[in-house]
């Protein structure tokens, strides 16, 4: 047993129900009364300095034989100095499950706890605004509970305003009969800069935002609920539709999580291919972010430059897997197909042209007074606050913290590549833009290295638990036919257990917390979306700024509603 688990057991003997270290992931289970003292202690140097709350999720153990309690709220922590991770599970009963809030310790917990309340009905005592976040405010029931019957459809056409209630009477003067000069204004979801999926309700003093609240759920697609009814393999196309600007990164993260539960190592050539398509997807994502955000600021020419080079990447990926936006290319145990003959040269051409495309865009904005006036010193997120809000990826690195999972916790062989992690210290809108420019060049370096030393060999594991027999054998051999039928119809049998797999998505830490009951279908698929905690911090970034500044800030955050709403 590890030192930290021994220390927790010794420090909280009355609260600790179980500890274990499986798959290299340290886990402690406590009762509801022990959660708050434990997590407060974990933040201290004595407790291991687990100052970063990575994720917070619910699990309904009703149909899980190896659970002795109905509900769990699972907290994932990380020490940002040494990279150690710790999972804390709070065990809760079936009747009136509740926990103390930790939103006063970590600001990102505010939205995470609201989601657990919305989906599982776990109450967080002391939460400042415990209300639904993904579903309609009149929704009845909790959709991720195992006893929620999905065919009980609800007619939710009540137009009662919940966001205005949240904004409240901020700025109103009771002495003048409730009259206020502060004007409530909707920014989105119809505003072009919110792309039809985000809403901000702001109270304005002239053009200055003095108070803002945001609303999501306009693209809610029930990803985690859908994942419970298909096989492990059938979840892969759903992952494409999370961050659809970098779909293959989602494929890699999910499949790597399942492979960790299975104890499978994929072949070297497959790892290199995953790196190549993943870094191409990262570049595409950054190009979309920069191009679309600059259009929102009125700079159309940059959009054409960004999307012209982006198209070359999509041509290569389309030739590889037959799809552009949602590829479903990665498989549990490998990838669907090896590289086609034209792919390598198409990618090399893309890498040769990318620096010029980046320079063309930078040439239009780097010294452009209009652009700089709108982004420099706007929407500043200080280093310590960025961690509390759960920032990762370019938004965190723009605040001076060089946290990149490809370096900190390498996967897919990233430790064999030479690349830098660009950072900025300003923490403003400009820094978030310029970090992405630098990251595209580093991704290009990784791709070129992967192509130069691309190993030969298979692109799929030989483990018969995941790889179907060859078609020639299926047509001729009854055992192969039965094996193929079971893998397709019943699904890959993933051993009982749980695992959290963290990868570096285009927007930050993209994590999958997976729970298996030993069958061919997932029991629980939880995605830790990078956008979710970042968008939760939007009021902190825009209050005190102008309405026009809110557009610039929002574009620099690169909020993708597919993973935000899930």
C-alpha cells in the first residue's frame, strides 16, 4: 500500500471504509461525514498537496454487485508538483444522499456538483446555487440513475425564466421602488459569437458588464446515458461528437481508457499513428478556434487563411478513414485501418505549408492595433485562480502553468518525442490566442518526428479479447464465426473495475472515468470535458469589462458545446 493511503487510513480511521491501488490508481472510499475533513487535509503539505480538483462525478451502484452502497460521488485530485493522482469515493445511501459542498475550496466544484445533483439527485449542503445545469429547470427525476425510465417522456414547454432568477435583483435600489438603471441583456444563444449553443445573461451599466450568469444545455445529447446501452465499441462514434473539432483525440482518450481496464498495450505502429492523427486534430482545433474567434472580432481574412490550411489536413484524414468531421477511426486495441499510400506525403505537405499559414495569420494580428486593443489585458485569469477554476490546456498554460499531460503523464509514446510546452504569463485573452499559435508549430514537430521514425508492424493488438478473427477464418471456421458473433453482439468483455484515463485534448485535460461490471457494455462512462470548468469561469472573466470584451474572451476560451453539454 502506498504511503499516502497508509497516512489517510491512520489519520481518518473512523471515516475510511476502504483503500486500494489498482491499475496504478490510488483510491480511498469514505463515508459522507468524512469527506470534508479528508479533502481539506489533502490540500495541505502533510496530506500530499492535492491542490487540483480534476473532476467530480456521480455513480449509481444499484446494479453493480461489487458496490455495497447505492451512490458514490467520485473526486479526482492531482498534485501539480509531482503529478500524483488520488481518487476519493464518497459512499452514499439510496435515501436522501447528500454531502457537504467543496465549492468554497475549489471554484470548479460549483458546476461539477450541480451536474451530479441534476443527473443523480445527490444534494450538496451549503452549495450557493444548487440547481439543474444540463436539463430543463422543470425536469422531473435524475436521468443517470439506473432506475430512471428513459421512455417516460416529459413535456417541458414552461417558459418560466430561471436564469433571471439567478441574476436576481443585482444592482436594484429598493429605495426607488425596484427601478434600476442596470439593463439585463441576453448575449446568445442567437448571437453569432455564441454559435447558437451558449447563453449569457448580463446586467449592463452602459456597455459595462457588472453582473453575468451563463446557461448551457442547448445541445445536450445524453452522451453518458447513451453509452450505457451499447457495447464498449459502439461508444466510439459518440466520442466523435464531443469535441467535433478534434474528434480523433476523443477516440484515443476513450479507447486508451478501455485498454487500461483490459491491460492491453497497443502495437508501436498504432501508437505512432494515433499520435499523428491526434496532433493533426489538435492543429485543426486550434485553427478553428483562432479563425472563428477572429471572425467574431471582425477579422474575416484570418478565417480564410486558417480554414485553407485546415482543409489540407481534412483531405488527408478523409483519405485515411473515409470521414472528415466525425471519424470513428480509433478502435479498442488499435486503429481501424493502416495508413494508405498517399497519407504520409499528404501529411508532409501539410506540415511544410503550416508555418507559412501561421505566419500569414500572425502577420495580420500580431501588430494590429485594433486586435491588440481588444485582447491585451482583457479577461485576465491569474495563475492560482486558473487552478481553482479547473483550467487546463491552452487556457491554463496562458496563465503561466506549463501543465501538459503529454509531458507530465506520457501516453501513446509521447515521451519519445522532442517538443516544448508553450506558456505565457499574462493570463489574458491575447495570451490564450498566442499560446495556440505556438502549440500548432510544436504539434507539427511531433508529427514530423512520428513520420520519420514510423515503425513497421501491425496496427491492432493480437489480444483475442478485442480483435475479431480474420474474415477468411470467419467464413470457413465455426469457432472463428462464434468468436466474431460474440464480439459484435455481446461486445468486448471488460474486467470488473474502474479507471480514469487522462489525455491532452485540444482544450485541456480530456479524461474518461470508466466503470465496468464485467459485461460487454459499459456500466458508467464519465467524460471530464475540458470546456466545462472553463466556461464555468466566464463571469469571473467578463464582469467589469465591456460587452465587446465578452466576445473576445469567449472566443479565446474555445468552448465546444458538444463536450460542454454532452
